[in-house]
């Protein structure tokens, strides 16, 4: 019996390795369940190629859910980083933007392991992510990233 | 067993069967309160998803058992 399975049923964090680093991700709370279901519904329309069902809005929702999972798992991370930057003389506004961008870049760089963790840790089963469809999803993500950068500029 | 308890299965099944809607949380919250008593909305919203799914599964089993016995 995998102890990690027990943890997921208790709503506790589960261990995930991304690259050489170990992360502990906590499940989301019930308030995010409708968004989780909306993604699952879209992924299950075409089970042969689930990612083809994801439109820009779904990718954005999924990205946001991953962001929430990271922030819930590491609630002090963003604040600590902002404090560190402001002590180094960076303005608070700039520090917040830098912290946000760092989290977003981490998500973009590790989107698929993070999405898998999101579904597993919430006990909803990992979707079958078809590798051939990843490139189109990455393209959507790049567009989102550029739009965000343009907004911040 | 009160009549309201018997309807839990129907409420949960209806809530899960429907496509996600904004009233999903209201229905699920209502079904939980019928069984567990008053639950402040904020506390309900902060339940971890796996805990919620496990409790829902237990409620469904209980309701199925009640329905089976009442036949």
C-alpha cells in the first residue's frame, strides 16, 4: 500500500518530483470543484485525444487551478520572496510582479507534471495527456504568457 | 428514518449528474447539511476535494442502503 494514497484521502499534501526537486502539493478545496468538473467534462468529450477539447478558456482555467494548488501548498512562498526583494531595494509593486512572473514561468515550464499532480492530489484521476496534442496546448500557453507580459508592460 | 434523509441520494446524484453550474456548490452544501447538520458555508467551501468526494460516496452508500431496505 502506497502511503501517498492514504495522504490524498486525508486531504494532505502528496510528494511529487519535478526535475531533481521534491514538491508537496495539497488538494484544492470544494470551492474549486465546479471548475475542476468543467475541465474534466471537456477532457472526457473525446477520450482518444482529450487535450483537443481544451480551448483557450479551459487552458486558462487549468493554469489558474495549478496556480491555486501551488499557492495553497506553499502559502508563504510568494510573501517571503516579495519581502526578500523589497529588502534588496526593489519596489513592492515590482516585487509582486516579479513573484507572480516567477510562479507563472514555473507553471509554463512544468505544465504537464503539474496538471497530472493537480488531478491526482485531488483524487480525480490524471487525464490521459496525449503527447501529440501537447504542442498545440503549449502554443496556447505561450499566447497567454505573451498576453500577460504585454499587460504587465 | 426521516424522509429528508431518503432524498439525499437523489440530491447528490442530481448534483453530480448535471453539468457543472454555479449552483452546484449550493446543492452539495444543502445535501451535506441534511446529513451532518448546519455547516457554515465558508467551512464547507474549505473542505479538501478528496474529503468531500469520500463523504459524498459514503452518503450515497447510506442512501442506497436505506432505499434497498425500504423496498
